[in-house]
């Protein structure tokens, strides 16, 4: 069995970047930019059908503020 890869992508960061790219260039939709960025990252790795891809996305209020009250997002 070949070495299995697990790729974890910070989807929140990419979404944030895609939204700001859309604000600078409204002709290109944010979902398109989001997906193109993810595909671009995946092309950097030699992925196969066995590669596990995890896209992590924060939801709601960040747990970081509960952990550290000085945290600023």
C-alpha cells in the first residue's frame, strides 16, 4: 500500500482571501476564486485517489477568544 497523504487546508483563510479578492475585482465571483485557490494548492502536491483532503472551516464565534481574552481576529 502506498504512503497515504492527508492534506489539511484552512478553508476560513482561503474564504477570507477570496472575499477580499472579490471586493477588489467584482467581475470574478468569490466562490470561483475560493475553488480555484483550493485547486491551486492541491496541484502543488502529488495527490492521488487515496489522498485524504480535509478543509477546515470555523463556524460562529471563535473558540480562541474563550481561551485567550486578548486574542484579536
